[in-house]
């Protein structure tokens, strides 16, 4: 059974990186990837590591809300 991975971005580079990471770390698993446009809640080009992390965490929470288990 495929496991669904929600990617909180439509950015092709981010989507590709997530797919590569999951397939590398879990080579025996079968995944279905779905990318969705989610607002990060930070500036378009974060200037600090803290802002980058906040944007990523915001996307995670928004994805959880949009796609509950």
C-alpha cells in the first residue's frame, strides 16, 4: 500500500528534494507524493535561518490542518 506524502510547496526544487530524500531513506517503501500550495507565513525570500525554520514549521502545521489523518 502506498504511503501518501504531502509536500507543502509547488516549488519544483523542493518537490524534487522531498521525493529524493524519501526514496533514498526509505528505498523499500512505496510513496505517492502530492504537492500543494501552502502559504509559509514568512517573507518570500527568508533572510535568516530562524525565518526559514518558521516558514517550514508553518507549512507543516497548515498541511496537517488541510490533510488530517
